[in-house]
C-alpha cells in the first residue's frame, strides 16, 4: 500500500476535472455540492450547484428562504427529501451555530441529511481534518486494488472498508487524497470495463492479477423494487385545474401534484374508470400513454386521466386547491408530471 497515495495524487494532478466546488474551502458551498451530488451525476448537479450558490450565496439566505422556492429551485433533481433536509439544516446552522458552519466532524455528522461519507468529505475538504471518505467509487477502487471478497453492503464490510480507507489515507493530506481516490474511481477505475492497461495502480492491483476485476465489489443483496400504480386526474374547466399538496411521509413530500388515486396492482382500463367514477362522480374523457418513472427502490407506473369538469365541491379533499392552469409553473411538481406537461 506504500505508494498508493503518491500514485493516485500524481494521476489526479494530470486527470482531475475542474469542478467549481473543488476551487473552494467554504464548508457551506462544499456541503451544498455534496448534498446535490448524492444520487445525481456531476454534469447534471453542476447547474443546480451554480443556481443554489448564486441564489443563496450564504447559509443565512438559504435558511431565510421560502421552502417552496427551495423546492422549485431543486425541481428536476428528484429525491426531494434532500432539498427539505438542506433547508432544515440551513436553519439549524443559522440558529444554533450563528451562521457559522460547524467545524468538528461530530457536529457536521449531527446535521440532518449528513451521513458519515458527507461528514468526512466536508471535514476533509473544508477543514483539512483527517477523515477518509468512503463512497461508491472508493468501495470499488479499494475492493479491486486489494481484491476484497467481503460484501460492501454488510455492516462487517462497511467497517472493513472504512478501516482500509483510513489506512490508505494514513498521515497524508486528507483533502487531496480523498478527492483523488474518488475521482480515480469516477474516471479510471470505472464500474464496467476499466482500462487497466493505462492504470498507474496496475502493477499492484490484486484484482487485475487474479482476474477478478469484473466481480469487484461484491454485494450481498439486490434491493427489491416496489411497483406503484398512480392514476392522476387532470380536472380542467375554464382554465382552472385542481392540484394537491403531498403531505404524507412518502416520495415527493411537500410537492404539488394532480389529484391522485393509487392502486397496489395494475388494473384494466375499465376497472380504473369505474374507480375514478366512484370517487369523482364524473367520467374521464381521455387518458395519457403510460408514464414510467424509476426511483431508487420504486417503479412508478402513471397515467393522467383528463376530465372536462371539476368534481362537486363536496367531493373535494382537504389538500386540494383550485388554481389557474397558467399558475402551475409557480408550484414545485414531481419530474414525472413535469415531463407529462412538457409533452
Ligand atoms: S488496474 Fe484496473 S481494476 Fe485495478 S485499480 Fe486500475 S483500473 Fe481499477
């Protein structure tokens, strides 16, 4: 392991992408980038990062913002709990820490939406604290470099990889070491068909020597996907439509949507029409093509049913709101519906 650090640093100096959050030690900006980049590709996350930094250049401005504005700025990125945590955490930093981002690993880790990976990233990038990051890229690099057969999604595996990442970091400068190993995983030791022929670690890489690169890292389980069937109702009359705020602890919490009926299983069209009529006492005039939307553990199968009238007021649900269709743009809505309205 002795020259692992020197080899990846050298590689990093020659290959690193110039990303805006790498040119700062401002913990607020680094935290923003890390939350945005959870479950988001760098290219897509970049625009959102720039939007947030421009609109909210300091944490107190984000803390004081209206939640609806934060969600609207986040629109399209998905996993909206991240945006809500972002906003809630900004408020905590503003109140409890007097707008000064906490600088100890323990306090950073205590922030909402911040797990051990994100806390290590902020602690090392912003405060030069010696905490090794372990994200998906790091798991892959270490599991191949040392040819580890222990599954990464078990608690024993997690502990083992954290210990190995810390050992590889050693007394080296943590910020650049962590950046380098993550970037190395993202660009060089990629999940499928890495180009081992040009890899600076090739001589020492145990998985390459043992021909196990494609089998590393090992996972013990595949998470089951839940299918959900959404039937949205687009009631439209004289330029007015009905929207509904999602208040349940579920996906898209606090976003707005068209009134929704959900079924556990796929149903025939006439069966759905019957259920819609039972609930709204009016018949739909048309239905959209099926819209599929994949989330990390859920597959949403949606259709939008059009009605030429609004249901009787007494059938309205508590969280329904009548708005002008042209005002819909002011409401944060799930990407799935955005796609539907964009045609
Ligand atoms: S030799 Fe191949 S598998 Fe090993 S670290 Fe390099 S790119 Fe990854």
